[in-house]
C-alpha cells in the first residue's frame, strides 16, 4: 500500500500494482496508452477515477499524466 496525493490535495491509498503504474507514469511524466499493457491500462483508468492521474491528449497521442503537486507556503 502507498499513499498518494489526489488532484484536490487529499491523500488516498493505492495498492502495490497501482503503485507500479503510478511510479512509471510519474517518472516518465507522460505515458502513451499504446505503450501500456492491458492490465496497466486498467490500473491507470482506476487511478483516473481516484483523481490520482489524468488522461490527456498530447501531440495527437492519448496518454496518462500524474497531477503536479502544489505546495502551499
């Protein structure tokens, strides 16, 4: 289990399989849908529903991106 910050600044739990997908997408900043396996796509869609990832179009490709964390000072 891992805790990550959602789009709205709340913490949520994700399981280990979702954490692998999240870390992969966060490391690459943008991952195309075509480069993911079927199970990774499913887990990424689950993370979109939890407001952890967002599905975006970038350079005519659809893919996933992690929300940027804003720090309030």
